[in-house]
């Protein structure tokens, strides 16, 4: 994503209060003071500058650094690898009946630098959130009796600013926004090829992190049902974007019921600058640049690993 898209993505995160634009890669005490920041937080993986120095050494020395455990198996590099390396085997579903997918046209033997295990086959994500993590992401708010409940659904793969703009406009249609997320098998059956690139759990947590979302239905049916509309929540509006709509497996319109009930509406998102397919296109078009970037990152990773080992040795010696 470009700079403006990344600003918008972070601003939509419900835990973000303010976005500092053009922030320095090497975090300084002066930067924290300028923006009235009490301390800097980063994952437990060491991040270094091109010369191997710790990006956070200055704030560490000043006692202004905090650390949290990094989520394993989910990173930008990992997702880029999935886009370039995955084959249909990772879903074990029927192949697409549509045109040749853009991802499968690539010779994956040339893309080894992106594989996290050094092989020519993409790794399958084993990211499995616990109930505790899902609760941490959940809003925990129930709709009030007077709230107008809005329902939207989709894949929400590679959650991006196009999704954010859509959800923002959907929330504006009512007071309480529920987002249905289709499971991996359903998405692959409808879209074919390599989709979805992110598994159901990853996609659900990505949507839950958006400030416009109040509740998520994990594994929602592709077609809107009576049970969904009048079950736990009384849905007043069902919305969908004005993009191309894939029919259900039986060939029917997935929004047939809400259309009959007169509660269906389409959302126009003219300011959407990105789509899941657009992200994939960008990665593929800039493959060589990403390969070079990955080589540099691998070299940095070795230095960072050595530095981490040294820091642990020093910490043990101080005990």
C-alpha cells in the first residue's frame, strides 16, 4: 500500500488515537516529546537500521520503551509470500471454473526468497486465535432496542482501505454494524484459484480491529437467510458494495431475501483506491523489487538474530 493508504488503514484501527505522519524509522526521544508520547511500544523482534543498529536503542536507553509479544505467523512478508507462492493445494478445494488466475501463472521456482521455510512451496498459515484473543478484539457492546442494525458480508481478504471506506459508509446507514465473514471453503468455492489468501481467523480479527465494526459473524452464510435477519439481532438494513457480485453455488442471488423485504441497499465507494486484486497486481508487477527487498531483509534478520542472542547473554550475565 502507498503512504496515504497506510495512514488511512492505521487511522481506522479502533486502538489508534492519532496517526503521526512521516514518522522517522529510527525512533528518537525528541520524536516522543514532540508528540507528547509517554513511551514507545514494539514487538519482541529486534528491528534494526541498515547499518545494524537498533531502531529503538535511544528510547530504550531513556527508559521510554515497552515490549509486547509478537504474533507468530502473520506479517507483511508472510502475506507477500502467500500471494506469490501459493498454489491451489493450500485449500484442497475444487479449482476455479473461471479464467486462469493471475497468481497461478507465475513460476514459483523463481520465488524462493519469499518462502519462510526456504522451499518453493508457500507455507500454510497456522495462526489460530484463542477465545481470549477474540474477546480482546471484540467490542463487547450489544445493540440498544432503539438501534438500527445494519448487516454486510464478504470475504474481507487482505483487509485494506477499500474495505474500510465501505464499512465506514455502511455504519453511517444505522447505529450498529454487523459484518458477516464467509469461511475459507465457501470463498474458495465461489472465487476459485488461490482465494482467500488470509484464513478465516485472520480475516475475522482484521475486521474486528476496524473502529466502524460492532460485531462479526464468523463463517456467515453466503446467501442472507431468514435466521440471520431475525435471529439474535433484528437486522433493519442489508448493504453491499456496487462492485461485481458473484452468485451463490446454486446460481441464486445471495441478497434475494433482503431485496424482497425491501431492506437491501447498495453502497457507492468512489473514494476506494484499492482492492484485494489490486494489491495482488501490485505485488506481481513489482516482483523484482520485492525480491531485492526480501534479500536485504534476510540479511538484516541474521544481524538482528545475532544481536538478540547477544542481548540475552548480557541479560543472563547481569542476573
